C-alpha cells in the first residue's frame, strides 16, 4: 500500500460530498416524499418520542436475533459434531440435507406462520432454520478435518469420549465453527428483519416498512440507519470475541509450521 | 466413504421420513391442515406444473433474478477491478461502501418501493444491492492477490493497460470472482423470494405466501419443492459453467 495514513481523507471527503449532494438536491428539487434530506432523518433519530419508539423496536429485533442466533448455534454445533464424527449418522442425513439446503431459507416463513402463528416463536424459528445451515455444514467439515493424531493422543492419555469431545475435538474444530458462526450472523439479521416485514407488529423490519407505507420516509431512513448500525456493531463484536476465543490458535500455528 | 452403501442409507432415511409423513398425515396425528399427506403435495406439484402455474411463476421470478444479478455483475466486477488495482479508487470509495454494507438487504425493499413502486424495478434494485458486496469484495481481493510477476511480465511484453487487465488480471482473478458470483447466486434467490413476499402479485415467493394465506397448503409445499429444485438446478448449472470457464486451472 503506497500511503498508510489511518485517516482516510479521500474516503471521508467523498462520503461527505455524497451526503451534501443528497441534502442539497432533496431540498431544491422538493423530493421530500421520496428522498428527504439526511438532516431530516437525523432529526427524526433524535426527537425524544421517535428515539424512544426506535429504541423499543431495536430491542425487539435484538431480542429475536439473540434468541434465534444462539439457539441455531447450539443446535447446529451439536448436530454438526454428531454428523461430522459418525459417518453412519451422516450417511443417513446426507440426502435430506442435500434436499433441504438449496431451498432459499426464507421460503420457510409461510410454513412457520402456519404452524406457529405470527409472533416471536415464528420469527425465532425461521431465524434458527436459516442461521443453522452455515454453522451445521462448517461444523461437520471442521470435525471431519481434525487431525487424527490429536484424537489418538487424547485417547492414549486415557481421556474418555466426553473429554475428548470437549477438550480436543471442539477446540480443534473451532476455527471452522467460527467461520460458520460468522457467515450466519448477517443471515440471522436478514431473517429477523424479513419476518418482521412479512408478519410482524414491531421490530425494526416492521418499523421501516410501516414508515414507508405511511409516507414518512425520514423515519424510514432513520430506521435503516439503526439497522445498519446494529449489523455493524454485531459484526465488530463478533470479530473481537472471535479474536479472543481463537487467540491460542495463532501460537499453535506458528509452532506447527516450525 | 462415498460408496453405494452410504448412498443407500441416505435414500432409506429419506423414504422413511416420507413414509412417516404420509402415515402421520393420513391417520390425523398431526393437524392435516398443516401437514397434508405427501402424496397430495406431490399430486398438486405435478398438476401445478402441468397447468403451467408453477413454471409461469418461476419464469417471472427468474426474469427479475437474472436482471438484478447480471446488472450487479456488470457494474461491480469492473468496479472491483478498479478498486483492486488502484489504491486511490479504493480509498475514495471505502467509507461509502463500509457504511452501506452492514445494511441487511431486505431493509432496502421499502426504499426501493418508494422509488420504483412494487414492480419489477423494485426487485431488480434489491437484488442488485444485495449482490453488490460479495461480487465487489471478492473481485477486489482476487485482483489484489494476483502475482505481481504476471502483471510485470505483461508489461515487459509491451501489453497496454487495457490489454493487461483483460488478458492477465481478469483471468488471474477469475477463481475468486467466481466465488463472489456463486455466493451472490444464492443471495439472489433469497432476495427475489423476500421481495415477492413483501410486495408483488406474481413470482414463486408470492405464490408460496399467497397459497399459505388462502390455506391451499398442499400448493404451498409444492411451491417450496419447486423452489428447492430451482435452487439446486441453478447451483449445479453454475458449478458446471465455472468448471468449464476455469478449465485447466
């Protein structure tokens, strides 16, 4: 990289120019109904009643996300370890997995509405279904690619099955599992907001669509900014936690290479 | 162990699930409204195909999907090449891109509805937006990771900048560009279904949600089956094409 200043002046300038152009254009062209100036969206963000409502929707969305994501992680890692460990179990599940996998996960929403009605249970269920796939497939891969020597060493030292699983297999498969978890993060957010749009009465997805239908685009853009911030914050948080959790790997890898 | 025995196990498991579904639905163990017998679902699947209903819905979905997908490829592969080759372009666009990227794509649907109504334009835009990131980021990465020796060799042989990009940079970055395109393919399918569920009067996403609302549950499952087959076919076709395109690598 030719210049390495951390402060990206060109990028900031272009971004600011785009915002100013938007502000100016929308004010002069009278586009308030489609493209209100960003300052209007910003104002909506800081008006006390609006901010309170938005915060409430944010909490709903976050709650569904957390519920769906963690449930998906627990189920998919558990199932993935079994299917990665046992060839027989995998051979039974393979055809069913290959049959369900290519279906876009959002197609499950109507089934979920049918079985669970329109509420948190439905939204969490579809989130679990969609977010589970990448975690499941990566966990299966990770468990399969564990170095046999590691498992054999564990066995030599007289570890039981359970301890081998907990102290050898899971840590060894952790990087794969982490990849699955990272891929699932935006998917879970997509499914939460989509189900809120299709059949919700609160949450950011519902809020954004509802403000659009009520012709209050400034509020809609404010909601989108909040969702984007949420997505960004979740991703950042994940990377920090992943770095901490897998910090021991880098030491091991260097030693392994020498 | 990719032998016949393991394949057999899978088929046995599938048949067992199908038989269990059929029996449970027939004796009314599960609400037959929610789980109609599998035979009825398959029956309506075939009659919906014969009547042209499902092929028609899939055709309108595919039209939107293809427009958004190829538009995104046409815009973001060149942009990615430019951003991967020229640090200045990358730095200039970086912040704008990093600001837009964390937006979950379905949330863009209301914005697109504001501008385009609920017609095809809305869906094409949403697909275009959501395909942008995997294509763009993979192209940038692919171009950046090219062996510098290749570019230098081209320069030594007197290739002009445009020729170098076409004949050296693009082929060298092709595997990673294809990765971006493959990720985008599944995203496209998801987003076309979502946008048809939120605002449409046709397409396979609309069909599935609408049959659910009208409680034609066997047709809803038939639509999902068609969608799964479509996803599978598209993915296989993509793998086939990319193998041919990247032949000899």
